[in-house]
C-alpha cells in the first residue's frame, strides 16, 4: 500500500442500518468534524451577530426608557415645587387678610375709644357750664332780692322813720341779710 | 422497502477504508443549506431595522426564543453553551424536516446521533470538573464507595440513551415510511402518507430535537452545579 | 435444519421480545402525562414549567424503552451471533 494517498475504490459494499465496527468509528469522527464545523460557522455567522444586534437594541431601548424616566422625575420635581409655591401664595394671602382684619379692628377700637373720651369731655364741660350758670343765676336772684328788699326798706324808711330809728333798722336788716342762708 | 444507509463511495486513505455514506452526503447538503441561510441573514443584518418586519421578524423570533430557552434551562452562567446547541437545534430540526423532501435524515444514522451525544457527554465531564473540581469526581463514589461501578455505568449510559433516543425515533420514522411506501399502490402515494409524514417528520422531529437539547442542557447544568441527579 | 436460519429466527424473536418492554414504557409515560395534565388543570398559571418538566420526565421514562430498542436493533441489524457462528462454521 502506498502511504499518504487517497483514491476511490471500485467495489462499494452494501448499505446497512446499524453496525458497530471500524466504519462506525470513522463515521462518528467525520460527523463530529462536520458538526463542529457547522457549529463554528453558524455561531460566528448567524447566532452571535444576531444576538449582539438584539442585545444592542434592547440596551438602546432600555437607555431610552431610563432617559424618559429621568425626565419624568425632573418634571415631577418641578411640579412639586410649583405646588409648594402655590401653597405659599395661599398662605400669604391668608396672612395679609388677617393682618388687615386685625388692623381694621384695632382702628375701630381706637376710634370708638376716641369718641367715647370726646363724649365724656363734652359732658364734663356741659356739666361745668350748667354749674356755672346755676351759680350765676343764684347770684343774680340774690342781688335782685337784695335790691327789692332795699327798695322796700327805703320806702318804709322814708314814710315812718326818723333818722335814729332808720340807722338802727338799717343796721339790723343788713346784719340779718348777711346772716341769711341763701347758699345751699 | 429500502431503509438502509447506502454507501456512495469508498475512499482508501492511507490504507484505511473509509465509506462515504448517504448520511454524510445529506449532512453536507444540510450544512450547505444552513450556511447559505446564515450568510443571507448576515448580509441582511446590516439593513435590519429598529422595528422588525417580515424576514427579520422570523429570524429574530427564532434566535430570541432559542436564547430564552437556553436561559431558562441553564441560566445566565452557561449562555455560551448556546453556540453549540444552536447548531444542534437547527441541524436536528432541519434534518428531521428533510424527511419531507425524501432526504434520509442524518439523525437516522446512529453515528450522527452518537457524535452529538458524545459532545454532550464530554461537556458534562469537562463542566463538572471545571466547576465542581473534586466534588464532581467524589460524586461517583456516593453514597458509598461500592456504588462506583453503578454510577460509572450510569454515566456511560447517558450518551448511549441520548443518542439512541434520537436515532430510534428518526429510524422508526424512516422504517415506517418506507414500509408504507412499499405497501400502498402507487396511485395512493399522494395523499395518504401526508398524515404520517406530519407525525413522523414534523411532530416527532420537533419533539425529539427539543428533548435532545433540554436533556443535554439539564445534564450539563446539573453536573456543573450541586445536586446532580 | 440450517443452524444459521435458526440463529436468525431466534434473533428476530429476541428482537420482538425486547420490544415488549414498550408496554411498560407506554404505561409509565401515560402516567407522567396524565399527572402533568392534572397538575396543569389545578394550576394553569404554571403550565409552562410543568410542561417542560413533563417533557424531561417523559424522556427519562422513555429510557428503558430505548434500551429495548437498542437490543432489538442489535439483534436485527448488528447481530453479534452470526459472525460468531460463521467463524465457528469455517473452522
């Protein structure tokens, strides 16, 4: 046999279904080689690139989802901020309203107090005036009584009195008048 | 009634007789088909859009569902096993469907099924030793040392049962179909075998493909993590 | 009678007997499937995981049937007794 050559043999043995011999071993070896070759070709040409493509796409979509989520969070934050501001505005409004109410109430109280004190003043003045008027009237009445009495005394004196009696009577009346209790 | 694996040529390589069988020929046809498909997809990948339509949708659905399947079976850690099992999946599936076009499925030859199962067997051992080191070797002597022969034979039986499961189902389909085609008269051959083709090629083929991948991945993941069955 | 014919005939019988364990396999697989269907009927929301577990269970239960198939295929297509007999007859 010449070593290292390969050639076709003319005699082809009959086919079979199953056998355990050297040919089976050789067949197993050839099929192993075929399978390994096919596996390498399929995984490098088909499986890996498509998987890579799919994974890249999944990552891209995930990244987009993440970005959208971040924007959503930002918008939420902004919304919260605005809501807080709105709350603040409401509170401020309430404060201002309350302050105004308080000021108005104070002013009203003040005015009321002023008016009351004014009224009290006026009343006091009126009372004083009345007192003075009354005193003045008493004084006048007393003077008129004195005048009438002196006129009556003069007339009586001119009719029936001599000079000595007149002097005595005059002195007596005067003393009486002075001792009279006109004042209350 | 012809369900033998025909020999197409006989090579003589350095004094060793090598039979080039129908299985190998069909394997190469399927390989060519898949490679062409892969190249077409690779070329079209550049024009793939963000929102998939039509052809792109189909490719994405296949790859994504396979990805999910591997992920659900072995988890995140062993996703690189997907590279090999994607080939197993597509190859076994296409070879089962090849029966529809009169192509003898390569999986109906024990050598193909055993070659695939042998890789699974090798992966089980390698992954077990890499990920669990001494504990994996120790698991052969559990629960007692005298159980070693039992465990050892059980381990060896795995690729055999795995390969014979695939081979037996595919061969049953081939034998049954060739018997039916030999039995019925020629004017009935158009309609009647369609239902049987549907069962033996489509249903059984898809199911066996799925079971082969699931069992292999389950064996590997359980050998490389604690609590091997 | 031709001894080779007897060997082949008994090999065929052995293959048929080996395939008989398909009965037990079928019963076991039926059990697995019916239990899985019950589980799905009870908890339809986890039907996905039940289904995948059921397929693994079916495949495991199929193993003994596969071994029967292996023996029958050996008997039919790669019978080790025939080369043995031929070797014996030539000598």
